[in-house]
C-alpha cells in the first residue's frame, strides 16, 4: 500500500473517530442540556453536586459528565436564595438534598415537592426551616430523612407522617424529642430504622415502642435495639 493511501486511510479513521465523539457529545447535550447548565451555575454558587448517588464533585472525576447524571445537591455554610432553589428544582433526576449549617429560608418547598425522584433529605443545624414544610414533600418518594439539631419537639413529628415511603429516620441532637414522640413514630408503617442519639427519650420508652413495632431497628444513647 502506498504512503498516500496509508495517509488517506489514517485521516479517514481520525475523521470517523471525530464524528463519533461529536455525535456522543451532541446526544448528551440534546438529552441533558439543562442539567449541565444548572450544574455549572450551582457549582459557581458554592454548591456540591453528586452524581448517581455519589457526593463527589465533578472536578474530581470529569468522566461523570459523560456517564452519570447529577442527582444530589449539597451545600455547607451558605444562605440558600430563591434563585438557588429554582436551579435545584430544575435538575431532572434530583434524588438527594443535604443542607449543613445553612439558612434555607429561601427554599421553595412547593417546587421541591414536584421533584418526583427525590428519595432523601439531610438537614443539619440549619436556620430558616419549619418542620411543617416537610408535609409538602408527600408526593416525593422520600425513604431517608435526617433532621439533626433543628430543635424538634414531639408534636413536630406529625408533619412527617405523610411520607408514605419513609424507611430511615435520624433525629440526632434534638433534646425536645421525648418518649411522647413514639405516639407518632409507631404510626409510620414503612419505618425500618430509627436513630435517636442525643435526644430525651428513655430506655424504657424505647422498649415500649419496640413492643408495638418490633420490626423497627432503633439506635440510641442506650445502645442498639434490633
């Protein structure tokens, strides 16, 4: 084969490779163009984006842009604005939210309630939060809910009873949670795991709860109650 033919063949191969790469990029941007735009904006605002259940920022592994979809939003030490909330709700496959030491008064809970793949929320030591907002997530498939150090009291738990798929509940660092909370917790039929460290529940209260709900694994300051 002449050098000219070899050169033409090599050029053709590279052209084909280029066409394939361009086609993949076009397909991805046609399929998820808004998600990529939203991710860039959220990251520029200080949010951390997780992909397919991972809390790894995209900068650590650029391949996630191609093979994974943004599913988790995490923010630490930030005031969440209505614009932030609007962007979060634009992620088409949003599955998880985590807020640490934030003012989340800017969240639009009504919009979040339309995120029909949202399965988990972690709220840690925030301000601007009302437990009554959780009722607006009744249409979401929430399985995991963590409410840490948010000054809950027993009657507040009535607001989570509308979460029909709730399996795991964390109530760490809420001293207002006492044995009276079990009146509400025992009625959550889907509940499988309950975490009560640094609350005001008693060992006797947990044992009474376990008699009514032996199917629920409980962890507390008094140990584990499988």
